[in-house]
């Protein structure tokens, strides 16, 4: 009799140590690949942001071709009614550059729906204000939520006009105690509002010939995305009007007031300056400011981020220049160079290697 020996085949299996090693390897690969994926996504978002700014710059130049001037920074108050603080009054119009540009970015219907003789906050402008414009939004900006139906709707915006160095949204050319319009001070016909030294001012339009610093050395638009943690309130999603409203303040009014300009930004705060969440920086910046140029000499104003340009792109911010080009300006840019790029006729001599 012959016996056949049979071997039981061993069942292949991973040991616990082998499993842990595999998991560790996968974790390392993910940790190596994730930044690359995130970087690729951010590069795509930044490219779209650049494209948006190019569209806005092109729209401005098309406007200039048809009207011989760039669009104004904003409508003001119907002369002689110059109640500077009465935002919701019948005299407060405040429509911004972005509304005037609509026909030049395929927004004719939206533009025609605006009643420019009524203020931006009037219900009669609700239909026009409800339409979102994709070119106004940087894809790196934070998500937002439209206002409830009972409120006047506002469209989201990630970009701001270059208002230069003079604060000309909240202040006008009047000392304390004077009332607009006052013929003893500049621009009484515009409620003493300041045209500023940037590309867009209070009821001011500029010709190409007035940009004596050179179109390639002057900001046109820049980014002004929401800060992380900044509520998606009206003041942070509106760019169809030029006003200054509160942002980090609690909705119940119990906390400090911090101001945020809409539709425009200034080059007095350093690029990507931190936001003022307590009102302390605002108080230090504007405590003794009376006329538009005053704040440029106050060190605290360097850190009033809400009034400046800022983005969520790492390391800097995209800007559209007045010649139509778009460039990425680093956070490390010299403050004086940065401010010089914000003026249209400051007679500064700049070279591209400085920014």
C-alpha cells in the first residue's frame, strides 16, 4: 500500500505589523500628495481670478473708449442735499463703478434695471441688485449667503476699485463743524466730496491723459476678499454701492463697531494687513483725522486691513493695472512703492522690479 502525503497549503495573510506598515506608507503618500493637489487647485483659482480682473480692466477700457473717461468711483448725494450720514435717505445714491461697467461685461439687462435716480438701498433697485456677476467673484474667496427675501439683496464681490491714498468714502473736504455744501472748501458742487489721487474717486472720472504716472504703474482694481471669520453680512458682499458699513461687529449691536468700505479700497494700509476686530485700530487711525489726506501719517492706519486690499491667495494679491495687465503683488512689497502704485499722478518713478 502506498501512502500519498498531502500538504495543507498555508493561507496567505498579512500580519498586524505589515498592515500598520502599509497604512503608514499610504498616510505618507497622502501627506506628500495633498499639498500638491491643494497647490494645483489654488493655481487654478488664481488663474481664474487673474482672468476676472482682466475682464474688469477690459470693461473699463471699453467704457473709456465709448465715453473718453474711465467710469467714476461712485455717485454721491443729490446736490444740494448733502446729508453725508443718511445712507437710506432719498438723496443718497452711492452707485459704484461696478454698476456703470455692467454694459461692458454683457450685463445690459441688469444695467437697464437700475434706477440711478434712486439710492442703492431702495427696493426699486432690488431686481438689478439680485443678479450675481461671476466676474466679480474670486474663486478663492469665502462662500457667502444671500440676504433673506425681506431685505434688499446685494451681490457678492471680491474686487475693489483703487481709491488711492485719500480716504474719500467716509470723509469729505470739510473741517469739523462745517456743513456741506460749503463754498469755502474744495468741490462744493459735489457736496465737498474728494476726488482722491487714485483711479476712482467721489463723483470723479479721469481720462487716460490724467494718469501721468503711466498706465502700467497704476492700480485699477485689486482684490478685497472676505477675511477668514468675517461674517457674510451685507457689508462684506456688496460692491454695487460705495459706502462704509460694519463687518466684525455683532449683529445685535452689543460689540465694537469696525468699518469696512464697499466697492473700493485704499493703499494706506499695507497689503494684506490684518483686520480690526475690536475697533481699537479704527479708533487709533481716525481719532484725529479730519480731512482726506490726514490718515496717511498715522502709523495705526498701516494695520487697518478692512480699508486696504487683501486676498486669500498665499503670499500676495492680484491687481489689474490701468494698462489692462494683471500682476501678482507680494505681501513683502515696500510700503512706499505700494502707495506709489495707488496714485495716478504722484510723479513717482517706479520700475517693475520694485514690486
